């Protein structure tokens, strides 16, 4: 799953540690999400979206193509 987490975090002037503390995870978890090495749980995705005052879909994007949705 692709995500916009790093861009959002950097635009807010936050470190990975700052964001991690705000949503109750480790800095390593934020790092892994930003590097597309870990997909967050639904609960964490909601926490992140709530923190950035946006929808989950604004932060996370499926890795499949639009064409696959139409099949």
C-alpha cells in the first residue's frame, strides 16, 4: 500500500518520533510505514488520519491499478 505519511508529517514539521508519540507507536513503526515496509492496522490508520484531520484514503492508497477495480 502506498502512502502520503512522510509528506504530511514533514509538512507539519514533525519528526518521526513526534508523530509516533502522538499516535502511541514507536518511531520505528512510523519509519516502516513511510518506507512501505509495514501496512498499519485499521486502528492505527484511523489514528493517523484523525491526527492529520483527513480521511484514511487521503493518507493510504492501494497498490493496485484502477483497471483492476473494473474487472
